[in-house]
């Protein structure tokens, strides 16, 4: 079923093989994976590489460990038609920069729609997460969750269910991208303040229902994130 690995990025190769096996149906929800030791011997890699791959897949909700039983492919709810696509997207290698590009393509217009369709309740929710982001920064936290929820609230404010479901497919990847990139970004003095101010501009534009200002504020923010992370993800 598995084949020996000869590439440098070992844990990513393990991810790719598991992805392929899930896609072709050789591995199905509920199936038990071989142990870390058995898989490391089968793939001719270190147990640490297998452990890292399992950790990533568990974090993404694709694997689950059962004490005393082993590691299993997690069952996906039948009513979640979007999950298989999300799973494939999350497992694609070198996708971090593509996530940023996708956000740039979609979120600029999301902010514009939020200006037109956002209710007072929607705007208040966006502001709530902006406040929580500010608290995270003042407390020295990475703040990726509240940052992600700030953007999610803007997607909700579009009041477009299809667009929201589409954005849901990449939400987990956005959070993980934020988590890993912020460690690097925050090493640069001033970046925390810049990010907060950019989010304030986005919120203010949506609150004022200024469509062009919202588009420009979101575009400025995402281009900044893209630029700051370009070198970081190329090193991964």
C-alpha cells in the first residue's frame, strides 16, 4: 500500500501518500492506520517524521487517536459535502502562499459586500473581534484565532451563503497559516501595530459603508501579509 520515501521533505511525502490513499478509497473513514513504528519501517523513514505527519493530520481533524486502540481516519459527517474538498486543499504541499493569494482574490470583494449587506449586528460582531485582537496584542499573544474570526465575521456580513460556505473550506488553513506566519512576522518591530491598524481601517470602512475604501483597506492588508510572508514560506 505504501512505498519507500526518498525525498527531502519527508513528512510532506507521508501526507501526500495518505492523501492519495484517501482519495482513491484505499483508506476510508474509520480505517485504522499502522503504528508509527510499522509505518516508519514500511516507508523507510524515521518515526519522528511519521509522528510529525500524524500530528499535522490530527490537527486538521483528519486523524484521531484512540488510547489503547491506535490511530484512525476520522469519520466526516455525511451532511458536510464541503469537507472532502477542504481535506484535499489542506493537504496540498506548498499551499500557504496559495491561501494568501486566494484570500486576496476573495476577501477584497467580501469586504465590499459587507458594506452593502452587513447589518448592525454584523458590524458589531466585526468590532467585537477587533477588540479581542487588540487585547491579544497587548497581552503578547499571537492572536490568530481572533484575527481569523474578524475575517470570518466579514464573510458572514456578506449574507451570501454560498460565498460563506466557500470561505469555510479554507478557514482552517487560514488559521494555521496565521499561526505559523505570525511567529516570523512578529519578530519584526512594528508589525503588530501595523496589522492592528490595518484591521481598524477595514472595520471603519465597513462601518461607514464605504465600498471602495473597504476594498482598498482589505487589499492593502492582504498585500502586506503576502509581502511579509513571501520569504518565510519559500524557506519552508
